[in-house]
C-alpha cells in the first residue's frame, strides 16, 4: 500500500521513500549501483554496460574537458560521478541528492575520489550564482516538481556559456490519454511524465538556449525490456531473495508495458543540452 501511495502522490518525500524501497530492486536486476535505464547498442552485453554507456554519452555531451566544476543533480549513489572523476580527475564534481541514504552509501567512495556531496532539493539549490560550468541531471529531472524551478536554478548557478544537460524519460507528445496508456509502467517510471514539448518550452522560457537534442528511446526501452524478458528466470531468483513475489510480477508486467509503449512511440527518451 505504501508503494502505491508513494507512486501516486510523487512528492519529494514520496520519491525518496520509493527509491529507498526500489533502488535495491534495480541493483539486483542490473548487478550495479547505477540508477538509469542505460543506452544499449550492438556491443552491450548487460545492464551495467548499458548504464555505463549512457553515463559516458552524457559526459561527452557535457564536454568535461572544458569544465572546472560540474554539478550532478539527483546523483543517486554517485556512481556516474565516480566514473566521470576517474576519466577526468581534474574536474571538481558535486553530487546533489535529496536522498540522505543514497548519499551516505556513496560517501566512502566519494571521499576517496574527492567528490563533494550535498543534501538538498533540486528546486532550491544552496550554491552561489555563476559557480558551475556544467549542471547535469541524469535520469532524475523527471522527478523534479515543478521542473521549471530546477531549470531556473540551473541557469542561476551556471557561469556564462555554461551548459545544462538533461537525460530524461518523457512522453512523446502532450496527451492526457498517454498517462493512462502507460498503465503499470508507472511502477518502473514513477515520475511526473513530462512530454518533450513541455521540456523544450520550459527551457526556452527560462532564457536558456537549446543547442543539442538527441532522441534515444529506441536504444533504451526496447532492449532493456527484452533483456529482462529473456533473463527473467535468473533475475527473478535474485529478486525473490529480497522482495516478495508480487513485486517481481509487477516489474515483469511493467517491462512488458514498457516494450509496448516504446514500440507505439508513447514514450521517448531525450538528451538535451542547453547553454546560458
């Protein structure tokens, strides 16, 4: 019952509670600490490969070589930041997360690699004006409500010519019916379900300039769903060690719905870079 209420209400506390409950499910299902759907290509062998791919694609879009200070908003267990820091050790990375449990779990590795951790909401960021070169939200902005407050905050803390990079699951088009069409997919995609045009317009309204957009849904949803379907038996055995059987059944049905919603273009996944 709690999970259902958290999913329906989707307030900040609800999202924290939901991720505290479900992050272990994603860890068991993927075998790693990344909390994203991943980017799948012909060389991808497993979910962690896919998730690493997505992190690297976001890093390349951000342009870390030209950055001094990067803010990762909604940083999860800081696994992307650890990956980025290892490849670009001179970049200062701050991980912002409202979830204290995730920050606590990330603290040991973060301290080892010199990554800063900040416990805060994404819509009121305690960082001074024009202090960051890049602000990144890797599969987290779909939870920010209202998203315009987060984007305004990102603009405020970005230096001139700095960039905001969003990696975000979205609805393909604005439609009240689309919410009903995704059905049980809400379990694995518990968010505000923003559509592409809303995201683009919100960025424009804040005064940021969109410089790059990539639609990558075909490399995200379908292969992820197929992986789970094909490996369900072994994944189910691992999930049942930590969760009741009905959770796995809901997850499986959600993956089937994800496959269908992606095939009929109800859902999309976008990467957006916008510059101040």
